[in-house]
C-alpha cells in the first residue's frame, strides 16, 4: 500500500514523458517536501492543542505543578514527538525507491525520537525539582541530586538505545559486552556513584540541609549551604564567596553543622577575662562597705559578711591577719557581680546554662570564663551582645581593684 501511494506521483510523471531516473528523483523531493510540511503543521497543531489544555488545567487545578511544566516548556517538547511519529510512519513511502537512503532516514528519525524523549524527561525532572522546592517538607532536601540520578539513568538507557539503532543490534547484547568493561565504567562514574551514595546517607541521617550553616575547614567553607547536587555541595561563605565541596566529603571527612545552635534557644558565649594575679587580694571591712554601693552585689555582701563574721567568731579566728579564718576577696565578689549582671541582662537566655567560672591559672594570669547563651542567634546581634557585655565588665574591673593581665607596653623607653 505504501509503495502504491509513494509511486502515484512517479507514475504520473512517467505518463508525461519524463525519464524514469528524473521522475524517481523528483518524486522523492516532492513527497519529502509534502511530508515535512505536514509534519511541521502537525507540530504547530499539537502544540496549540497542548497549550490550550495546559492553560485550562492551570486555571482549574489548585496545584501549581502544571505551572512549572509550562515554565520549563514540557508541553512544547511533547509536541515535537508527534511529528517524529508521523515521519516514522510515512518516510518508507517517500523513500520507496531508495531503500538505503530510507533506512538511514529512519535511523535518524529514531535517534531524534530518543533524544526528544530524553529532552521531555529532562524538562519534566526540572519542573518536578522546582515544584518540590516550594513544598515545606522538601525545601531543605537535596532534591537536585536525586533528579540528577534519574536523569543519568535516562541518559544511559537513551544512549544504549541509540547505540542499538545505529548498530542494528539489541541492547542486551551491548549490556553483556559492557559487563566485561564494568571496571572502566565504575572508574568513569566513580564521583557520580560516590555522590549518589553520599546524597542518600546525608538525607537518611539528616546530616545537612539546604540553608544549614556549616564549617568545613579542610575546604575553607564557612557559610550557608545553598545547593546539594549529585557531585557537589555549594556553600556561600559569609564574605559572599562560593566554596564547592564534593558531596561524598560530607560522609568521609569531619565538618561542623551549626543547625543545632540555630534551632536551640540561644547561641553560646564562651570567652574569658585574664585577671592579673597580683591584683587579687582579701577585702577588709572598709573595702566591703565601699563595694556595697554597687547595687548588684549589695545584698550578697551584706549576707555573706554576716555569715563570715559569725563563722570567724564561732571558731575564734585571729583577724589581726586577714589570712586567718574566712574572708571575702575582690576576685570572688567580682565573680558574683558578673553572675548577677548576666542574670539581669535582657539579651541572655536564662533558661540555658549560665556560669561564671575560674579556670586553671596560667603564666599570663587567671582566666575568668563567662559561659552563657545569647537569646539572639543572628551573627551581627550576637557579636553586639557579646561586645556589650565585655565592654561593661572591662570597665567594671577597676571598681573591684582588679587588673587585666597584659604584656608590658613601653612608650618613649619608659615602662
């Protein structure tokens, strides 16, 4: 039937007295031109039909997935498949007298069909990825890496199909032959395989999410995760530079994820004042009375003084020397002052650990460490809160006759 249709024009040209060779060539050109025009018109018709259906569905459905399909031109890619099917059906009729050229043309159509199908899958996966990112439960998940895995499988199947078309063999024979070269294949796709495994482990163990602040000293990364793909993780550092980390490094190397701090009630402050040891001394009664003017330790000094005096009387302590019995020190009173100051500070989270502790003496002095949590976790505000606290404490030290330990400074040859 196809041969008869393909030779209608050929027979007509022969009846007009045209030679067989010229009639055959002209028949091919005219039929090919007609088929291509019809394929082009079919492409436009299907595209307009799919576009109308897409618009109608977009208006009726509450789900916005179809909007992403239109944005990534999925209906347009689907429309290109129908002309290829039309050409596949009618090209044998066009090349009825040119079997070799016809077989080549059919192979080209088949290859174009495979490539166009891959294009549809690629656009569909992109649409799915963008749609899932709009959903709260998928917003911080490495969706891009999974879409890349699906696309890799699609490309493998597509390339195998193209190979089978070109060589006129079956895919299974090619896969069998490929088994012998599996080591080479594994070597070529090593990073992709490691990245895929890492992506699964990162997701299952909830190690990293998009938006997490991570510190990865090995790669110089210190910032927010902005993208997780099959092969790489992109981190936008706080200086706005971008650091790219291999995905499998997240499970093979050690890094710090600050998410725990971000979801907790505060951000830790852990810093010490180094106090000069020679400035620490016992307090006499006159010193205690003078320090009672500092409101944050007034009640403490009154109660503590009574307890200490009662203890010394009961034990007959000789107070001609301050070292005898129990005594207050300027360092201990200052430590209590710092504790009370932090407890009343509006920027400190009182429900979390709050501690002022004395660390082991060092050659530079005695560290007085402040361990507390800022209620505001934003970096700029956190730094402001911490600076505000230590500004106050440094300025308050002289009221307790304490000094910060620092290296000697020489000016004009004088110490």
